C-alpha cells in the first residue's frame, strides 16, 4: 500500500515545467508564422512591389553654346529644350524648374521678357504654373499611369524673340542673364498635393 501511494504521488514542479515548455513551443509556433509572413511581404509580394519608372531626360539644341549666345538686333535666338519621360506604372508629376535671372515674368506666368519685350519667350502649352521663388519658377504636368511625355519647355520651337529696336546701351545692361532648366519626376502616391510632391524634390 505504501509503495502504491508513492507511485500515485504527482511531482508538481516537473508538471509545471512540462506545461511551460508546451506553452513556449506553442507561442514560438505562432510567432514564427507571423514573422515569416512579414518577411515574405517585405521581400517582394504584391503588397510591397516597387513601382517601375522610365527614363527622364532634358535635351537642348539651338544657338546657345556653353550657356551663351550672341544677341543681334532683330535676329531671334533658339533654345529648343525638350523633356522626355518614358512613363511609369503609377501616376506621376513631371516638374520643370526654370532659373531665369534677369527676366521679368508676366502676371499669367507664361511670358518671360527683358525691358519692353527687347527679349522675350513663352512657356510651351501643357505646362501648369506651380510657384516662384525669386528667379526660380516651377511648372508641372500630371501624367496618368503608363503615359509617356515628349514635349518642349519653350514655345514656338524654343524661340527667343529679339527686338530690332534693341541698342548697344540695352545690351550693355544685360549682364547675368540666364535661362537654366532642370527636370524631375515624382510618383503622385504618398503626397496629398502637388506642392508636397515638389517639396520632396526641392529639399534635395
């Protein structure tokens, strides 16, 4: 009877250790499963796929060599600048920044001029004015997914009109005149406005 009583006695510490071991294994099973699912998404499932962007280029042809051109009264200049973008799987903003030192911009933000139209040129159709900061002016186009872009920045084939009334005195005052152009593209998703999208570009 004494031996049977000893055999029926429960070892509480060993039982508790066994229960804790089972709970630990159970917990590791579920935690491991969650971690694996997180890693699979992070490594390229549909919920984390990278958007594909095409190439963006800005090319210039015309009368400007090394950023300079000769001004002759009545003889127009050409600065044919073209933005080309291969498109993206998502909607995008294509920006053009115009650095125009020495130029006056019109109230409708389309005409740049010096004096009483001694020199003048227009922004091409399709570009929407966004903002100005000193001599820097920003324009943009909104493209739907999978839409390429191949368009001019300066209207009329890049024409800069030169008045035949321009004088030597006028030319002498035209120092530090520039037309510098830059282009950038930003995915629309993730920004609540075109201003916020441009801020992400200008901050770099």
